[in-house]
């Protein structure tokens, strides 16, 4: 089925869907972005099944081999399959960004934004001042500082646990790297969400239906999560979509700087660093272009999807 026929089929069968979904389905760019993210992330999640190779498997007879039927994206300087390592890098990026968004953006940012906007006064002042302290640093600089200072200490703690307890292989499994990168991403990921949600709550808390809920004795918890939160969903959805793009880019930069996921587990940042020179681009361009294309698709797709969601959820746009 051609792409045009696919979009026509969608338009002809969306009459019973919610209005914003109908409008989203009519945006070709949104559908392309969703399809690209689903395909890329699915291949990353099931990388072990998709590729016949392991991310550490080396074939010394196929070093720097160009793309062929055995290695669709070629091999690197140690004979490892580039496509396999790219898919595992996508998997690592997905895990880290989803964890950071769920804990930092939604759990922490959403909760603090609701509380600050509804309670006001000193509570609002304290939460927003803490947020301003975090926001006063450039995001990437704050993440680099946290990752660089935390990793040696957490690594030392993990090795101490290995020596004093029956737990073995903590460092080798990469748990330390996942924890450090996730914590660094969470540390700055909550501020933007908290500010946006707080602004929405400040505008909504004095409306008639909230006053009525207070008058009939509704609890603060019920007002926050049953009356105010549903009216912030559009802002939350758009913020999450664009935030995922920002977190993806930040995680890749961290790995590129050597502060992210450490070898032997592959990451897109370390792959781009290893292939980031003119000689590689001239002689073996697949080493750089394949992971670079995966990173480009994820960042751009999330941002374009955020723009499409913003239009679809805005009743003033058509």
C-alpha cells in the first residue's frame, strides 16, 4: 500500500475517535514521526532478536568491511557489526530517557508543579526558588558536573558492595552507569515541567468549578488529581514529547564526552566519538553515518511530533 493510500485510509476511518486524535491523524508529519520512532525503538528493544550478532562479537576477517549482505551497515575497526551496536545504543538511549522522563518530568516535575500552583505562598516560593537554582546553570553543564562528580563515588560504593557482600558483577552489568546518567538527567528534567504545570494551575485554581469543588468539601488531593490535572494534559503531552527529544540529545552528548554508558556496552555517543574524524568519514563513512542517522531521527522526530501535538491539542488551530 502506498503512503498516500495509507493516509487516505486513516482519514476515512477516524470519525469515532476523539477530536484531537482525528486532527493528529490528519498530520502526515506526525504519522511519519510516530512510525519512525516505533520502528527504531522496537528494533532497539529487540536488538538481541533482530540482529544475529552480539554487540561485542568480533570478526577479524571482516574488519572495516563496507555494508554487505552479512553486515548491512558494515563493520568497525575491530570487526564488530555497526548496525547491531547502533540498535543496542538506541536501546540504552530509550531506557535512560524514559526513566528520566517518568521520574523527573512526570513524578517530580508534575507533582511539584501541581503543589506549587495550588498551594501558593511559601510552598510555591520554596519550590520555585529551588527550581531557579537548578535553572540558573546551563542544562548540559549541570548534567556534566553531576555525572563527572557522582560516577567515581558511586563506582567506589559498588566495588565496596562487591567486596563485602555476595553481590557480584554490579560494575560489570553497567548499573552504575545507568544510575549516574539517569540521576543527572532527572536533576534538570523536572524544572521545565514544574514551571509549565504551575502556570496552568495558577490560571485554573480560581475558576468557578474549582471554587464549587472547595465549597462542597472536596479534598485537596481530589481537586489536584481529578479536577486540575485533567485540564493540564495538553501541556503535559506536548512537554513530554519535546522533552524526550532534549533528553535524547543530552544523553548522546554525555556519552560522547565519556560520561555516559561505558564500554563494552555500546552507546550512540561513544560510537560517534570513535568515528568522528575526517579520515573515517572519507574511508569508512558507515561508522559515523549509521549511529548519526539513528540519533538524528530520534531527536528530530520527537521535536516535530511535539509541534504536531501542540497544533492538534490547540482548539484555535485548524
